[in-house]
C-alpha cells in the first residue's frame, strides 16, 4: 500500500518545516540554553504544522531518545483521562530525560478535565513537558492559558506551499525514473490557492490529483477540485446573466440541478465565485483570488455589475428557507430583466 504523500514528506526536523521562523528560533534557543518550559500551547489553523512541530520539539528535547506520548483529546477528553495522565506523569521516563505528552485537539477537553489539568500545570513533576495543540484556543480556560507558553502558527504563504509541492514532485521523480510527474505552473498555483494556507491540505490535494493523472494540468486539477461544478461553468453562467440571456441562464441552472449537486452547495459556491471575481476586478491582483489564472486573465466583467450580483445573491442566501432552486431561478430572471 502506498504511503500518503502527507505522511511520507512530514518534516522530521525544523529545517524541513515551512516558515514559522520565529517559533523555531525561540524554541531552538530554549533547548540550547536548557531553558525548557513544562507546558507549551501550539495554536493555528489546520495543516500549519502544530503537531509536526510538537513531535520535532519532543525529539530535540530528548536528543532523539524515547518517544512522546500522544493523545487525541477529541476521543480522550474526560476527567478520568486527565487523571491517568497525572498518575503516569509521576513516573520518570525510562528511555529519555523528559517524559513528554503531546495532547492534540486539546480544546475538546471538558471543563472538569481542564480543572484536573490545572493542578498538574501548577505543580508539574520534574522532567515533565506537555505540548498542547489546538485550532481553537478561545475554548481553552484563561487559567490554563496563563500557565503555558503560547505559540501562534501562521498559515503558510502561497510561495511556501508552492515551493514544498515542487520539492515533493522533484523527490518523487528522483525516486521513480520510469513514471515522471509533469506539471503546469498554473496547476501547482491553483492547488496552493485552494489550500488557503494549510500545507497538509495542499499535499493531500496533490496526492489526489496525481492518482488521477501524473500530468498535472490546470484543467485536470480544476476538474478534480470542483465538487461537480467547475469555475468555468460558473463563468459561463455569469456570462449568460450579463448578456441578459434568461433562457440560457435558466437552462444552465437546470443543468446544475440535474447533475445532482445540492442547491445550497451551488448557492454557496457561486457566492464564493463572485466574491473571488470581485476581489480580482477591484485589486487587479491574481493572488487575492483562488480562481484559475486563465479564467481571470480572460474575464471582462464590470466590477459594479458583479457587486450588484453579490448583494442580490446575499439576499437570496438570507431569505426564509424555501426551495433554493426556485429562489435561484427568481434571482436569475431579475438579473436578466
């Protein structure tokens, strides 16, 4: 069974971690100066490297000896689970200098569990380090936040994601000389845009696209990521509206409906499409929009027209819930009159 690329290329050292420079420097200095804290909190969006960095930090602290104890708080979130940690933490690690716990999704811990954890953080046993990881730090009690050293992981830049994806492709090509991966720059760019700063999402998407075709073209990538309706189809729909072609627009809407796509999803997708179109039209910067580059280059829409569409569509989204298809048809007819 093939190893997923996200696992195969998970960073093993800080050198492999994309960005997060300040965090890496501070922790490296702490370890170098033997100024290790007993509790850390790694916060940030999904796929920004929190758990990966927690494992790297554990390895660095223990100089490669032993293994950290990893717990998923989403499924181990009760007070009894924390009491077990407290009981086990009293015993020194037999294979390393420090006993290190990595508690992922820690925001899922219950209030009683946090209350039990508070006592451990106030009086930690010697040689204990706990690294909490979360995407929702606002759910963590203030009494806990004041007793941990917090690090906020930033979303990965477009450039950082693109560079990592190209690195992975280069490594895969060196490993397999018979089946080489070819790619268009626009395809890699589109994958990076859709990831919205999450490195893991970008690599997982790359993996899925390569399973479809080793030739990464923009057309193929858009098709794979478009949930049944592509940005090009939404572009065609918009052109029909701009040209006041009510019959064509209604037929296109019926085409979407007959494809089986949920109409609520279509509504949200089209709203997002128009918003990304408007950002590009106002700022004239392809990087602020997650639409395909060729679509943006060829678009000839008036910014005011798209703004009006967004405002009216917003009213449809917030209308009393009824048949979404009927609401969309009424919206189409109003645009074409």
